C-alpha cells in the first residue's frame, strides 16, 4: 500500500510540474486590463459647480457670470462653461444688460467671453437679441457675432447675419440685414 501511495504522490508531483511547465510555455499570456491614457491638457486644473465669477476693473464691477459648471484649463489659457450661463453686465456700476446661453468659453488672458447655443441678450430697456453665438470683448465692452441674429426693440424687428454693438444694445450694426422698422 505504501508503494501505491508513493507512486500516486510522485505521479501528482510530476503532473503538477508538467502542468506548470506547459502553462509557462503557453502563448496565451495574461495581460492586465488596458486603460486609455488621458493627456494632462484635457484634464481641468479647477472645476466648480453652481458658481459666480465677478469681473472688475479698478474696483468697479464690469460683469457677473453665473454658471452651472465651470472647468479651468490653465495650460490652455481658457475656461469652459456648461450647464447654462448667465452674465449680468454693468456700466459705471449700474446694471445694463443680461446675456444667457447654454455653453461658453472665457479666454483667460483677455477675459473675453464667448457664449453659444441658445444665446439671448436682454438690455435694460427691454431690447432682445437672439443668436447661436456671441462674443463679448472685455477691452472694448462690445459684443459681436458672425452668426444669424434677431433683434427686437420697441420700434424694430431686424434680423441678419453678422452683428456688432455696445453691451447695452443701444448702438448696433447688423450686416446682411432684413426686417421691419416702425416709426
């Protein structure tokens, strides 16, 4: 019986060694799961939700931005805005207009703001501008667009492609214009 147990034991050891040897020589190597490597530029350096940002110059408020989601990309020098954006503009500390849109971008070096997707600008006198894309130039405090625009005031209903105005929507130029003016 001992001989039988001894031969069975040797058989088991030989089988295990053979199995280990065959597995080591197998072409099916086990590899760890692969993950996509993300470039560091595509990861925001800061991220915030339900945020207010105040733009000021010499202690005077120029604009207040409210956004649902803000992502700062320091290496790329811009900030992305998602989940609706609202910018209240001020001139000499007095409210002048409100700009809204679903998404936007702030250029960090110039503080210029680009708003797109369902853009609407309402001035203090009730004039309304709608477009799909609008730029606010911080240095000149002016707005412009190269997209289709529609402006409705008390006396005018004008539309066209291309636009430039002050942020109060008082003095504006529409390029490729069509519409109605009532006197």
